[in-house]
């Protein structure tokens, strides 16, 4: 599937490799980033419009939570399989194909108000959305070395924050152009995303070897190893998916620590972001202003995430240390968010959480990719995604939605506080594992 690789590619001349590599790297970084913006425009239309959907379709907050959790469950399961498939596919076509299909199913949601049909379509969107992250993460790992991957990865990862903001912009554009038509909100988002998929397909490249370039390990001269001290630069393998799953994922302690950390941050992320349109009106914000704050929460993270990603490169790959500091900052920001009614303080807390939540989410995504060989990057992303969405987002949407309905927002805040405490404990353990890996890499490269 999507295996459009060229056979017998002529190697690039030695004196042209550096220039060609830089040009292709820029194309890959732009293509993965803007494609992922398109993915998130589609992903967040329903979340952002939840109040209008409830008003127009008669859904209650429990039904909204069920629809959102359906996406989470479907995405989590599908991401595990799509991650494995991405490792065996042409990432360029895989990435674009998922976005085209997501845009199509989102378009269909705009033409129905049937609760059960929306559930089914949201499940289809979940499956096609799960094609995006594994393809992007695989490309970043194959095109950028560990010495500067934190910067490249954080630029790509921040695209989903930008995508959330552009989702709000596309909704407002559709509202102005089409007199508030809810149907056209979904149509506009789908059209924009399909255009992005087409443009980015033109500038993207699958992997260095597909265009006659050496792999990133050979090109950079930097040898990466996993927790067992084994080199990780191999992009393909004859092992079956099951063998890779057992050897590189299930028996890898770092993968488990990173996965559970990420799951905890996803409870925090969606426990805050998914409910901004419903929570902030209880603090006196208008529904319209609360909707814009979803986008502000997301876009405010972009400079901070990129800066912390660059800092992790500057500190020679100390990703866990930066994540731990951000996790402590997240806990402090959450305390303000859930205990004050002051509008200025709430907005400041949201701005701070944008960086403090998304920087660790970005860096743990990078950490799990760096903990496995390149031929298992997509599968590692899928494995982590399974826990992020089956448990993380489900708790943050369906469970929190039910708790709010029965007990109010104070009970929901306790769930999010607990998730932050778990993340901090896990990151302390990861500090020691990261130190071991860095020591092994230093001995190999010196």
C-alpha cells in the first residue's frame, strides 16, 4: 500500500549531497508541518463547534463527550495499525492519502444531524487521521539526526497547535461568508485541508535512499543507540511486524515509561482543551470568546514548544529534564485555571499551559522515536498513540464529560491534577534512563 518507491535510484554525486540533503530536508519539514495543520483543521472542527452543534441538533454534553471519545477510541486503535503500516509504506503518499480521506469524511458530517451517523463518520475520520502522525514522525527520524532533531520535531509538532488556530479561523471565515451556516463550516475546513494535501504532496520526499541520498546516520556521522546499546539508524528490516512489536516495543522499558508519561499528558491536554468552550462560560466568558480561546490556547504554544525543542538539542538531547520542568509548570498553571474566576488570570494560565503541556507532549513523542530503530518509528508512534487516545483522551472526554454532568467541574479537575502528578513521577524515572543512553552514545561517537 502506498509503496511508490523508485527502483534502482541513481546515487547523488558526492559533491552535491550536502546541497540536495538540505533542500530535501526543508521540503520534508514544510510538507509534514503544513500537512499536519490540515489534519488538525479537520480534527478540531467538531470540538470547536460543540456548543453550536448542541444548540442546532439538540445534543447534550454527554452525547458530545461520547462522540469525542468515539474519535479517541477509534484513533487510538487505528494508530497502532497505521503506525505499523507507515513503516512499510511510502510516507509521502501515506501522509497525503490520510488527509484526503479525512477531508472527505468531515465533508459528510456537515450534511447530517443524525447522532448515530455522526458517530460512524467520526470513527472513519479517526482511522484516516491516524495515518498522519506516524508518517510525519517516520520522516523526521529519517531526515534529521539526533543533534538537531529536537528543533525539527518541535517545529513539526507545533503545526498541530497552528492547525487548531487555523481551524478556528476557517470556522470564522465560513461563518462570515455563509451567514453562519453550520454545513459550510465543515465544507470550508475540508476544502482547505484538501488543498494543503495537494500542495504538500508536491514538495515532500519519502526517505533519503529513495532519491539517491545516504541515510541520515551515514550523512551526519552520528551513531544513535537504544537502551540496549544497539544502533538505531536502520530504516528497513526483514522482521515481521509482530517481531518488531515484541523486540523493539514491548520489551523496551523506555518505550513503556515514555508511553505512560504521554498518556498522562493527554489526559491533561484534552481535559483542558476539549472543554474550554463549555468550562469558561461557567467563569463568565461568552461562548464566542471561549471558542477563540481554544485557538489561543493552541497557538500560544508554538514559540515555546519550538524554543524548548531547540533547548533540548543545545543540552545534548536532555529531553526528559525539560519535560519534567514543564510538568511542574503545568501543575502550577492548572491550579490557577481551576481555582480562580479572574479573567486575566485564566487567560494567562491558558497561555502558560499552551507551552507547558505541549512541549512535553512534543518531546516525549520524539523520545519514543529515539528509543527504537528507524524501522520501528511508525509502530512506536502507533503504540504510544493507542494509550494516548484509548485511555488518555477517553478519560478526558467521556469520563470527564460524565463527571461534570453528575458532580461538576471540581471532580474533573481532580482527575487532571492526578494525571499531572503521575507524569512528574514517570519523568523522574526517565531522567535516569536518558542518562544511560546518552552515556552509551558518547562512548560510541568519541
